[in-house]
C-alpha cells in the first residue's frame, strides 16, 4: 500500500559561478562564496518546512552538478527546485537538463524584496551587486530550457515567499505523480456494460498515468465475505448503529449482510494490496453471488483502500488524484438535475461512498433502488450520507480521444437535508458561473457522469499534474 503520510521529496539545485567565489574577500559582508553559502543555508531551512529536501551543496562546477544528479536520483526526489543564485555559466545547467533522469523541475527566479546598492567602486558593494544578478543567470538559462525542451519543466518568477507557495503546489502534484506510479488498481470484476464512455485502455493507464491493474473475480469476493465471521460483522454493525441513526425500514439481517460484504470486499482489496478498488456494483453476477452491493465502506479507520462504484476506472483515478493531494475525505458524485429557481444542481451517488467525516450527516437507510428486486438481500441498507458544506474541487478523468483528460471545476456544497433515498448527496452551486454555463462546458468537452469531490481548491496542483503526466487538462 502507498505511504500517504510521506512528505513531498524535493531536490534543491542552487547554481553559482566559481569565478566569482573569491570576490569580496575581507569585506564586511564577506566573499561572494560566503554570502551565497549563507543564502543557500536559509533557503534550505525554509524549503525543509514544506518538503523532505535533498541538497548536495551549491553547484559551482561540473563535478558539483554530477553530485547533485547522483544525490537526487538516489533519494528518488519527486521534483527539483532549480534557482540561479546570480549570473553563472550555464554549462552546469545544460548538463543537469541533459543528464538528470526524468523528473518534474520547477525552474524559478527569486526577485529580492528590496535591493539597496550604492557605489560599486566599493569592493563590498561590488560583491553585493554580483550577488543580486540572479535575473541575468535565469534569462541566460531560459535559452537552454527552450533548446533542450525537457519534459515536465515549468518556470516561475516571484519573491521567495511566492516561490515557496508555488513549490508547495508543484510538490503536491509531483508527489501525486510519484505515488501514482507506485500504485495498483483492482477491478472487481469488470467494466460497466451500461456505460461504454467510461471505458479506458488499461495499458495506457499503466504507461501514461502510473497504476498497475489487477483483476478480481466475484468468486474470490464471495470467499472473502464467507471468511468474515458473524461475530466480527456483528461487532462492526453494532458500532455503526451506535454512531448513526438507523431508520425503521432497515432489516437487521440485511444490515448484517451488508456490513459483512463490505468487510469481505475490503479484505479482498488488502489481500491484493490495491490502493484503489473499482467495483462494478450493478453487475448481475455480484447480486447473484453476494445478494447485495456492499454499503458500508469503510468499515473502520484502518481501511486504506479507496473504493469507487460502477466499474469506472477513470473516475477512480480522479478520486485517487484528489486523495493523494487532499487532507480531506474524497467523495464520489454524478450530477442528477438542475434546480433552476435555487441555482444549484443535485448530485451524489449510490454504492460505496466515504460516510465517516463527522462534518457531514449520515443515516442508515434501506437501499430503495433494489428493494423490490429478486436478490437475496434486496433493499439491504447502506450509509445514506449528506456531504459536508463548503467549497470543493470537482474532478473528472476519462479517456475520450485516445488521451486521458482531467477536467476540474469549483463547486460549493450548500446546506442540504436528507432527501434522495439510496444516494449519498448534496445541493451544489457552481463557483463563478451558473449551472447552465457549467454543464454546457462539460458536455462540450465530452466527459462522463462521474466525478470526485474534496474540500478546497486543488485546481492549480491538478493542472501541474496534468502537465507532468502529459494528459489533457481543462478548467470549466
């Protein structure tokens, strides 16, 4: 399983010219080398507040740049923050661009908050003048960026505070990219025959996005469910019932069956060490053998695997991206309809949905959608959840033109009372536009009905990630 607690890993590349090193020796502020080493020290200290930093010292020459490449490679950094501390020969930078293994790079120029140069006839002042020349080095080096045309490199100009803010965003995306390349996705048991536009190429998924696909059968799920003892399932059911209101339409035997099936599903995912389980929860074979769709993921805080419904791998990746970037729970929605008088749309989803955030509202309800079917546990209950209020990032992922696409927007979940039985749900208002504008753009883009949501605005980091993955990106 992925280590979701680890910090971003930054390689810090600071470039200076060896020919300036001794200028200013004996002056009150010291030599050029002494001043740059002091500057590098506080840069390293600040960067270490936002990431685990690998730093091999200022790059003065060819040997230094090779040492930096070796150090960054050994540490498996997620990204490199590269800065020219003043003007410098660009030979070290060219070697870095040529020889550093594939890795996201944030190439930044630091604008000083203020510069107070006086008469540069003074040796101390002249050394300081040279120290302030980072713009010269960055402009020269920008030509190498264009000529070598390295992938996953972006540029930024700002104050040090602004560079650190940019590095937080860039590092969040780079960490997500690295974790995606280590992740695995389980499909249980097939893509959805009713939703062809959700299909993706699983070879492309591995080669372009990162996760390895693993395929699971309902028969194996059935074995895992049967291996959950009634005593274990009863204890979990009682705990859930003690935390949330259980509606009168809930049958205790079906409640127990749903909890037991959920636990079996989670154990199957753990057995295969998958970080994301894509469950086709409307598959007839699932109902024939299990008798219901599991309704209580996650059954405990120890469950690490994310679960999404309807056999949609793309939407699972959208939720996975949000999970890797956010400190908040991730939920799964599809927009149902627009309420024109109120200016909102209603959205949510049946099946697996994280219901454990105490900021939301949860009841245990019968699954009315399947209550009148022939299946063994028809109407088995689920966690009927209203998503927490607040502004959220809404993200879609699919493969509609041979290329993957990430489509993002901001919505606000407004006050909602339970009203859509069977569906975890909320009222949502688009941010900065109305519903007609939002859905016109989505339909024009060519998407599907499935989205992930989480708190806050992660769109800048998602844009960075799309660049790193070389996938299409659109904000709507």
